[in-house]
């Protein structure tokens, strides 16, 4: 018979499961240490050990005097980091804007299995927009969002935060799949990104789920010279 887990590990496991399930979304205030001490009947040191472990894992953010909050999920694969575009542009010291080109709410296309699975019997928010860096097109984005998973997104304006950042802040995903490819810009891509036809472009297709429920499917197209995807390999990478 195996020994039971130490209490600090059980506390961490309970909190982590609430975060990963979406019960506690990004920005949610985690109970104060005194509240957790009362709930688990333990010393502050035990709770503090659990909270430190969660912070080290990037699951919570600890703020002095304010408490601990669920951290935004990081957009990453095990060895491939794909940052939020707005954050990436601002980190380069460039002005960022998002131009929403079209939006509509519609049903999934008949015969399109991926859209049917994403909608899960509900409606889809169909978005297209351009991310600009320093006044120039940086990426074309085509996104479908399940309104069953993210109903409040139907009323979002995206004037301050683009769709991807809105989702990161409001919907805690638990699984993501990314596919990287390349295309030569067709006439529409050329027009949207102000490129010569045939220019080489990087394409990132991504899907996310929340505990098995489809959240979004997005295609982001970057001019080949403006964006790099960097992977670091190693046991600690």
C-alpha cells in the first residue's frame, strides 16, 4: 500500500485541477493562505509550500498584499514557443494595432467535420483581421470561435485586445495543437498584407480545447521576413 501524498502536494493538486479544468479562469483570485489553512487544517508553511510550487509552475501569479491569481495560460508547445502577437510586437518596441476586417456569427458549414466539431451544436464567431506593427501589416488572422465555449465573445469589440488575447484572458484552455507551414501569397493575402504576389509566408494553424471542449481554430499568416519561430531542445528546455 502506498503512502498518501504530503498535504502540500494535495493542496497543490486540488488547486491545479481547478485551474486546468477552467473552474478557476485566468485572473481568478485564489483563496488567501489563511483561508486555505482553515480549509485544510494545516500550518501556513504547508500552504506556502503549495503556493510556491504553483507559482514556479507558472499556474498562479503572487502579488504582494493583493493575493494570488490564476495566471494567463501560455501559448506554447513542449519545444515551440508561439507568443501572443500583441505582446510580441510590443516587446519589439513597436506600436501595435489590430484591424478587424470582418465578423459574423454563423452555423458550421455542412459537410465540414472540423467546423461541426468546433461548433458542438452551437454557433461560430467568424473573424478576420490584420495585426499591424509600426503601421505595417504583421499578420493576417482568420479565426473561428465556438460560442458554446465562449458565449461572451459574441459581444467583444476587440478595440483594446485582439481576439487571441481576449481568449487568453477569459477562456482557460487545457490543450493546444499547432501546425506550421508555408505558402506563397495569393492575391487576397497579398492585398491584406501589402505584399507582392507570390511572396513567401509563414502559416501557423492552431486549435485549442478546454477539457475536451473545442474553443477556437485560427490561421495566422506572416510575411516570411517578419516573424521567427524558435525552438530550444534539451532536458530542461
